[in-house]
C-alpha cells in the first residue's frame, strides 16, 4: 500500500501534468474553469501529503490559492497552523515535495496566537488571513483562528489601507495602460481582492455587505482568464499583457488580439470605476462630500449646478481639473448625461491601440494628452510662453481632448475627428473662430510630427508647403503645442530630446515663413562670403554637388564638409562634432555600391545609433554624408574612445581589411535579450510633393544593423538615398528614406511594386 508521501507525490504529478497540458488544451474559456481544476488537483495533493494530521494541526491555503483563483504558475501560499510542541517534521513533509517539483511556495508555520500577532502588526498578513481556506486538518483549530482574526479586524479597519493602496496604484498609473499588470496594476485583480477583503471583514464582524454584482463578476472572470493565458504561454509567473504576448495569448484563448485587448480594457475600466465608487475619497478631496455626491462642480452637488447636459463651461472645467474632472466626466457618461453632447465618445471609450508605441487605449490617451497640455501651459519655459502668446487655454485643452476622437471609424481618424469637432462646437455653441481653429488642429494634428520625423527640414520647399497648410502663426502655435502634448502622451518611445529638437526647428522655420522671412535656405553668396581664403574650394565643391544641396544645407555645414574633404588624404575620413545628447558626424569617401552599407555596419558594430543621415554624392564620385547620432544604449554621448574605434573600423571596412559584418553580429548577439519580436517588414512608397523625391517608409522590428540592411536593399533596387530619418518606436522601426531613381516611378502600381521589391530584401 503506498505511503502518504507516495500518494502525495503521485497527486502532485497529476497537478503538474494538468498544468503542462494547458498549453495544448484549454479548459472551458480559460478563466475560473482552469483555476478551479488546478485548485482541486493541488488540494488533493496537499491533503495526501499530510494525511493523517494529528489534532490541533491544520493546513490553510492563502492568497489566490485560498480564493480558488490559482493561475498555472502562481505562488502556492500555505500556512501550517498548529498548537503542538514541534511541527518541524510535519512542515518538512508538507513543503519539501512542493519545492521538489519546482513550485514557488509562500510558506509559514504559526500558532493561532502568532497568527493574530502577525495580523495586528502587518496589513498584508491580516488581509491574507481574511481569505484563508482550510485544506486539511482540524476544523476547530481553524475556527479558533478565524475568531482571533475577527477580533483583530474588528479593532483594525481596512478602509484606510485599501484607499492608500488604490491611491498608490493610481499615482503609479494615472492613465490605464495597454500593457497592464493584470494582477497588481491599476484596474487589476488586486483591487478586486481588496473588495473581497472588505466584504469578508464586514461578514466576520456581523455587518451586511452586498455580494459582487454582475459587472464585478464579469471583470474578475476576464482578468483571470487573461492572466491564466499569460502564464500558460510564458510558462512562468508573469502578469503583464505586454506587446509580444498579445498574439500567443489570443491564440490560446481562440480569439483575435483586438478582442482580447478590448476585453482586458473593459475589465480594467470596470474595476477602476468600482474602486472609485466604493472609495470616493480616493479622488475627492473631502471624503464626506465624496460620500454624499456622485459629481461636484466647484464643491457643490451636481443637482445644484447641472440640470441638463453639460455646456462648454462644464466641459472646460472637467478638462482643467485633472483627475477629479476626469472622474466627473466618467460619472456623467455613466449617467447618460453626455449622450446628446458627445455621443461619439462611446466609440473611443476603451478602444484598444495595438501599435507597439501606443501606451494607452484611445480614451486614456486623450485624457493624458489633456494632462500633458496642462503641463505645457503651466510649466515655465518655451511651451508656456507660446501658450500665453496664443492666449486660448480652452482651445488648447479642447484640441488635446478631441484630436483622436475620430478613431475606430471607417475613414482616416483625422478627417473623422475634424467633422466631429465641428459638430461638437455646434452643440456647445462655440465661437466660429474657435470652431475653425479646432477643426484645423484635429485635421492636421499629425502634420508637424510626420514632417519633422520624415522630411528634410532644411529644404525651403518643404517649409513653404507646411506654411501654406498651416495658414497663420496662431494655428501653428496650436498645432505645435498639440503635437508635443500628443507625442508625450503616446508613450516613452514617441518623445525624446531629438524629436523635441526636430519639432522646435520646424516650428521656428515655419514661423519665419509665415512672417514673410525670405532668407530660408542658404545662398551661394552667403557661403562664399564666409569661406574666406577657401573661396575657390568652396565654389568648386558646391558646383559638384546635387542641385538641392545648397538650398538644403547650412553654410556652417558646407564649410565643415569642405574642411573634411581637405583632410581625407585619399582615404575614407570620419569627422565628428561631439558633445550633447545628439552628436554629428560627416563621412567622406569614394562612391561604391557597398560604401554606405559598410559605414552603417561600422556604426552599428560600435554602438552608434543613427537618427538622421543626409547623403550626397558629388559629380566626381565623392560621397559626402552627414549623420546625427547617439549612443545606442544610453542615448547620450558616444565618447572619444568609441569614436576612435569607429574611425578605424570605417576605414578598414570600406577598404576591405575588416570583416565588419561579423563584428556587428557579435554586438547584436551580446544584446540578444533585447532583440525585438519578429515582424514581417512593410514598405510604403510615395512621392514627396515638395521635392519630387520617392519617399520609402520601412516598418520592421528593431535590431542592431537594420540601417545597413535597409541601405543594402535600397541599393539593390538602384536607388540613391538623399535623406534618411530613423524613428525607433520601442521594438518597432519606422524609417523614412528620400531616394532618387530614374523615371517610371510616378504611378501607384509602380510604387507598390517598388515597395514589394525593397521589402523582399529586408529580413523579418
């Protein structure tokens, strides 16, 4: 007959087999059905391990295991409760087999007295014991423990601690995130657990506490099934719904990524709403007022201030007031009081944004953009000065709030959003000037960001085109501040010092154009005048460069190029202007099919990240390329030593004396853990209306050496790169190349064919 230890081991094997089988066979919808099955198997195993237990000894399940919400790789929280002299042998019999099968066990061995003392001292122990569950052993002893816990919790209310924890979650995550921690993040399972702790306390001390409603039950099931899915597909305890897990989680749940994301956002929003309703003091400054009212304007109950749909004043109050105004908006929405004012909100409310660089669902992004706009308006500096010069704070806040309101519809969201903005202005009886400016801002809210990151800001034709679209300095100021707020609110990969510099340069140049400044672009006389004794060399250099070189290059850079050419002494030559978060380098060399690819590989091998490259080839075959670069890991200065290695590698690689590809691959291998998920590259081709260039936009996963690979693919297609602007958005690259090609590229079919040809040369 098998011993209890052998029976327990067999039962543990059954549990492990069930857990492992979940990879191939989901149980039910993957939520409580999975957790219930795991809990049942583990209960059986643990009971077998300790059978029989003597009197005055019990085994308790705690935490998620105690609540029967065990996920595949959750910690198994257990307590051996006893009133015996030496429980050590029983504890070893209980815990050692669990450790042997690699379970993460949260373990404690306590008497009733020790448990009560720990509950008095530690809030987490108190809440853990509130939802404990008897697995095996003496039920009378467990009853005695719960009597002690009741006495502790009667004297030690939970609310203050639970409110503090909810405030902490909201402080850490002011706006709901796409990559939420399903367990501990804002709107996650921890808040639901807090509800249960409070209900359990109320029940123990004899107070009525209503059971969870259907919304709470549904949110719990959604969060549990998505958490279970994350555990199964990662094979470990992991609770964040990160970008790389979306597709495998959706496959396990047998649904689409969008549907899973929508379900998760809905659940989080429900939990967040329930937490704010259960503990209004989380948001309200005065808890007594928060308990009495569901919405306040200026500290007065809504019944005294709002007898119908909110007007412009109330909408602006909510946008100006931060978290409190946002909660007020949500309460109005839940009460149906915004149906006539902004019915379009229902489309974007909780709408997922699956692009990896988007940190928030659409509505949370809009509220965060409002918060970023308020920060621009109130923080001393250039943005505040521009906002004050504009003098329309309400217009700025409305533009921030509405810029993506058109998402989730059939047409481009900017076009849809502009129409919605006009309609809202009609409903709110907004002035004609505001309405027109707001429509323009929503329609063109991507204009400055796309221009700054994809086009040549030194080209007067580009600046003139943007100035014509913008129309006047007032609208430019509005668009500029909206672009900054939107970029900051999108996520950390969408805003950097480099992007701030690009936008600032664009803003200044378009402002000059709107004010009638005719000095945009460099003139030959300006450069020659500054050349001094090198006048002949400078004029000869300009004559050999492409026609647009003079107008799109500063006089300072032209003189720098001439000096670098004079220093090269017949070899490839790299000159650097170091210092600051973005450094600049010029490379001079003889044109060859592989030249630019070897330069890019040398940069990648030495940890130099290219942000922008202006590429020119003189009529005599001399390459003159200018780069804006930074350290690829720190984002800061590259340093003299690294630049020295890069100089040597460029010269050796171009000359064929160095296997730079192997060196680059070695660096990539060293950072393999940081390599992005595999994604199929996409390439879109179009024509720049200002310059006539073919514009190639490449979207692919980021990794060391990508620029070199793309340059190689472009070269194989016979394209000469004039401008490269590299935009890293977390794990994704969105790189733009302005190229010159021989005719036959103007119609759409040939553009599509070119894109397919380039994409074929880029590995996933």
